[in-house]
C-alpha cells in the first residue's frame, strides 16, 4: 500500500457541509463522502460570503450586450463586481491548494453549462457559460485539479480528477524542501503513469531532471511543474493505457508462458474494446510484479495513483455513475 500526501481541496459548502443552498438544503455527495478521509477540505459558499441569505432569492447570469452579469431578479441587484471582488480576495489569501470541487450549474461555482439568460426576468436561455467564482478559479489556477460534482459521476472523469489531485499534492509536498534527488525519484516512480498522459512530455520532464545546465533547484522545480500541469490538462485515452500495459508486460517476456501472454493480450483487447475495466488488466500485471519480485515496478504509481478505497468496485469501466 502506498502512502499518499493529503490534498488540499476547496469545496462548495453546499456539498455535504452546510445547508447553504439557495433553498436552504445541503446536497449529499458520494465523491465528497469518499474523499473526506483522504483530503483536507476547505468549504466555501461564494453567495453566502457576499452577504446573500439562506434561503435566498435566485441569482442568474444575464447577457447584457457582450458582457455577462450576475444579477438577482427579485431585488434588481447586480452582484457582478461584488462577486469578483470576493473571488479575487479569497484566491489571493488562499495559499497552496491542489484542487477545487464545485457545485455544477451554479451561477457562481459551475465550471460549464451554467445557463445564460437574455434578461433578468423570465426570458429564454441564450447560451452556456461558467459561474463567476469558477471563472476566476480557472483563470488563476488553470493547472490545478478543478471539477464540478456532476461530472464526477462519470468514472473516467473521476479517475482523472483523483489521479491529478493526489499527484499534485505529492509534488506540493516535495516543493517544501526541494532537492534534485527528490525530483528524480518523483519522475522515476511516475514514469508509466505519465506515459499514459503524454509520452513527449514525459521525455521532456526526464531531460529536465537530468539538469545538464546545472540550474538552481528552485528553478528546476518551477519549470518541471509547468510541464506537469500541462500534461494533466486532459485524461489519457484507452490506446495510451494499452501501450503502457504492453511496455510493462515486456519486463516479463522471458518468464511468461505462451499461454499467459496470449491470455493477457486477449484481456488487453477486451479492455480496449470496453468490455472490461482497466483494473482487470492491472490486476494481472500486479500479480506478475509480485511473483517475479520486480522492485522498480513495485514503486510505479501507475498501479495505484490514488487511495485504493476511492475506486468504485462496481464500476464497469464504461463510465457507470455512483449508485
């Protein structure tokens, strides 16, 4: 079992933490429940923070000419600048965090698919956008693990979010007392995980850790972090995972029987065609790592990029939602 750094995550307070939704409700959320033992949550409700009560009249985003404004139709208040001022002040004082888990479709916290109206009163939806608080988060912290709770019902998105979150938390811990030895080890144990994301970036990061130009360690960490966050901008695809699994299988090509190899390749093909989850294939590889006592592969985070009990056992690998 790996030991994991504890990620710091800003979370919408209405998700499990407090009855601060516009209608006075708290929203149960299984991702938050599962994450809570493993992360440090920092709950926030931007709407309450700018003085709106609970319960409260709804707010919405309205398009005025080419600008989107945050308004409260019942009172006629324009809350745009108030929200931006709060968001910037909050983010200025936040310190180092690893991610944000925000309420979907919220006019403040939604990171996509937030309705935009033609005017404050009853009117048609004229587009989709991001919530005002979420927009500031994405502008200021584009490299962090930022998601909304609705999307995390999808297994692939959830897996990418967890992987990114715990990897960034590990790197943040390294930055507290940076050394080239720590950076080289970080690159080494994440080799196959990073290979699933982007092979070219993996090679670029490897060249950085060689530090042939003898740059100061702080400068090295800063440059390495740019590559790390860029690499994590999107989830890996199935073909990349197949390629990595084939690489790992190659370590045992002289020890395995033909029948074992054939069986594994058949299972890998089933994974590629979405008939079984990746965990089935990784289970076979892990059994070989243990059987042949391969120390280098034992260290690879690819086999456990985040705590094992965060995996949804019943997931088919096809994006099934939490029950």
